[in-house]
C-alpha cells in the first residue's frame, strides 16, 4: 500500500512539475492551488480564461501557455482578466536585485512579490495579438491609482528586452513615456546588475538609495519610475520617498485594438 502511495505521489509530481516551466516560483504546497490544473486545454493568457468563464473566474493561480511551454501565473480576474507580471510590496522580503538570467526566467513567489520573467513578457506581448500594460499603485493610505499603456511590446532577448509603449490613460501619472523627470523609459533596453544597457556612466541597477540598489529595470540615465526598488516604490509624483506607496502591480491583457503588423511578404498587385 505504501509503495502504491509513493508511486502515486511520484506520478503526480511527474505529471505536473516538469511541464510547468516556472514551477520554481511556487512553493510545493501551492501546486495544488493551480485552479485549472489537469485541464487539457491551456489558454494563452488569463484574459482567455476570464472570457471563457463569462467574467466569473476567480483570482488566483492558473496555467497559461503564451508560447510552447505552460507556465503558472497569478490572474487578476476581478479586474477583467489581467495576467500579473510583477508585484511588489514595499520592503518586500523578496530581493529584486537580481541577475539578467533571473529577470529573464522570473523570481519570487507568484502568490506574493515577484517578477514573472522578461522571457515570458516577450512571449505574451510579442505575438500576433496586441497587448496593453496595466499599472496599479496603492499608497500608504490605501488610495489606488491606475494606468494603462496601449499597446505594449517587450522585445526579445537579442534586443535586450527593449520596452515599446503606446498611449497612456489612467488616474496615475504617465511615468514611462513622458520625460517630466528628464528620464524616459519607453524604448529603453533592460538593465540588471550584471548587464548594463542604460544611458548612465555607471550601472543604474546598482545605484543605491538608503543601502538598497535599484534592481532590474528599463533605465534611462536613470529613472522617473522604478517599481523594482524594494525600499521605495517610485512612480513620479504618485509614489516616491515623500509619498510612500505600499503596493504595485504590473499586468498585461489583450488590447481592444488590433495589432498592426508590417507584412514584409505582402506584395501589392500592380494595377
Ligand atoms: Ca550605464
């Protein structure tokens, strides 16, 4: 009986673990909380699940498949099926001062503070569907501000995960495409402590504020916004060292607009 039980447990692990590429972002006891575990069809993103549920799906962990391999993500379903790609709590115990490879594959806990991974950000936003980026900020008094960039594209690793953003709307400041702090984040490549792609003579990811480095980000020379510095969530006038924010989220979902793709193979018939 014990042998059978051990076999079943092993079988369960074989069935679920190797197939989920970012399983390192879940504690073993959290695996069973993946809400669509065992389903044969794995959706592209949280929005697809939200739509299929008629808008009734609950917040939580789900498997999605933005490219070839399934990954686990946290879905913010109550807010319309967003796929969460970053979450930070001020003074988070999760260290955001990580290497290029860690930012590529993701780190932290999907049910808490985390970075989903630049590779997955590219998979989600770089396909045929047009995506938008959502920003949610909550200050120390519980006041929430929101923002959206439509469209969003995170380019591939060869392009150093360069960020491409469209028009902004929302109640938060536009801290990524407007250079009111003399720093512009749109069109910048990603920088980590071990890969300096920024426009400053030193590495912006290593610059410390009260002993805490900036962490990976799409730095200019350096930042008008940075959601990956653990001790101060920074978003221009909305979140900074004078006006502390407690939480931030970055999320993606398909845009209401169609993606315009340049068709290099299309030939116009001569008339
Ligand atoms: Ca530099």
